[in-house]
């Protein structure tokens, strides 16, 4: 079986798939965390792998950046490869003063300036929310992963659950707009979650998103490349623990 954007045989993907934006992060998860991982697709440079985590089969595949890109890959995974659980793992820029670099955010809802989801509801605003049970599993796993990464209980990252903003643009957002988003309870800004939640609602599958704070927009601070990798590892382990072996649907 092949789709316009995924060159993989039928049955190549597990029922649960992690979705980092960066294809090289998908390769990192496969090589460093999964057992027996096999590359199943590489068309257009979007890398996908299937292996096992704690004895359960899981897959990981890059999505590229932005709502249109993740929407394409998520739709094809569900329609053509019978994927049931999709978890975005990515980075984000903090908007709230209560959020710090390296904090882990589990998304409870995603506002957006993208018009994609309005097409689902006749032009009205669409409530882009994740699957409740999958999100609860991700929260529990994230708290355990953060505690394991810092067993001494020192000033490590916090796990936050809340609303984010999915932006169609990476550069040029007016500072006053970012301030308003922070003032209305948005913890961070990223570029894919709202699109993924729209696909999941349309296709009848479960989706969730877990993010690592790599930049703080209000403080103009950011993680080093090494710190980003450590934060990504904690987040990826949490997502794998949440989906491995769980009868989520």
C-alpha cells in the first residue's frame, strides 16, 4: 500500500504513532528508545519507523511543520494504515510567566489562527480538543517521566496541563497579540496541535499532544541544543509509556 505522501506497505504502522515535527527526531526516537525499529517510509524525507517499547509495538513518524502538513500525514495514517492513537511530541514557546524553560505541557485544547478546522463546522469556531482518556494517560506518564529524570526532587521541569495556541506563522507575530494570548490562559504557542485534533475528530480516532518548552517568548530565552535533546527525551518517554500496551479505545 502507498499513499501520495507515505510509501509503506499495509500493516507497516502500529495502532499508536508518535508524531514529532522533525523527521530526524523520529529517527532519534527509533534509534535511541525503540527496540528493533525498522524504517517503513522515507518519501519526501519524512521518516517513519516501527519498533517496540516495553514489549508493545509502536511507531514514530515525522510530520513536517504546520497544520496543513500534520493534517495530511495524520489523515493518511488513519485512513490507509488503521492508526487509532496519534500523539504529537514537539517543542513550543512559552507565553505564560508561570511556565519555565524545560517544562512539559500536556495540551488540553488548542486555539488557532488557522482556518482549516472552521471548514469542519460550516465556518464556525471549532473546539480543538484532544481525546480525554489518551490525554489522562499522557499526563500520568509525563509526571512519572519527569520524576524519574530528576529522582532527587530538585528544581526540575514541571508538568503543566492547559491551553496552547497553534499558529500558522513562526515569524512576525505582533508582541501585543502574544501578550493577549498569555493573558487569556494560553500557556504556549506551537504550530500543529489544533490541526491534529481536527483530523482526529473527523476520522473518529484519539489524539493528544505533549510539548517541551524550548523558548520563552516573554523573556527572550531559549534552551541550548543539548538541553533541547534532554527535554525531548523526557517527553518522548512519557508519550511512549502512555500508549504502549494500553487499550485506549
